């Protein structure tokens, strides 16, 4: 039998500093809560009108089958008829192609997002009236096919293109325009 003597410390502990106690259990619990929240968000019924819908994607790195892959994390942000913002949907896909966007929008319509219906008996338009996004051809085609409503390019995506044409004399005002990136639409 081998006897080990653990040195006694006057301050601190003999627990390694780069490890945190109960960190793994805490991370696992956080992951479970996040997954439950996203699943609840992705499956809840959408009631009422949402006349304005912003859709966009960003690419993130994920681990798939022991490899790192880049995937499109897409989301929708809507304004309901009361003027409140909400997130009706999130999804992950391999790319931003039109079939993927169309599938995402169809999932939202199956859950209750209403395509544009024009003027009804109540003399008001119902459903999604306007979709705002970047000028990705896949998004534009999917919006036309699934929601049959007007599409508009958002100013967040227009600003970099417009600023590329600003001459040297206008460069001084460019830094003040960064705030537009934080505003939807």
C-alpha cells in the first residue's frame, strides 16, 4: 500500500485553480434549460397578426461528428398587432438557400403565422404585410412563394453598401453611423 501525504496550505485550497467545482453540472443544467427554451419557442402556436417580420441569419461554428462545421443560425423577429416585438422562430441549417428559407417560413405558417391576405371584411389587411431582410435571393424567393407579401431590404444591410460610396470628405461622419447596426429594420 502506498501512502500519499497531501500538503496542507495556509490559504486557499488544494483544488486546482483552473478547475471550478461543480462547473460541469452547472454547464449541463444550463444547456438543458437553453434547449428546452428553444424547443418551446420553436413549437409554440402563433396566434394573432404579425404584420412586420424581420428575418436574418448568421453563421456559427458547431461541432458535428467530431468535426467543426459552419452552419446558418436563422431567426425571425416579428412585431405583432399590439406593437410588441417577439421571436416567432429560430432554426439551424447547412446554408441560406431558398429551399431552407421556404421550409422555415412554412414551419412558421403551420404554427399560425398568417400569410398576407389583403383587405378582409373588416376593411383591414391581415397576415404578414412586410418582410425585412438582407437582399439574399433565397430569402426573397421564399418570401414571395410562402408569404406572398412585400419584401424590403433592411437599413442595417443597406448601410455598408451606401457607406462604401462615401468619399474622403464624408469619412468624418462614418463613425457616428454605427448605431444603425443595433436597430432592427
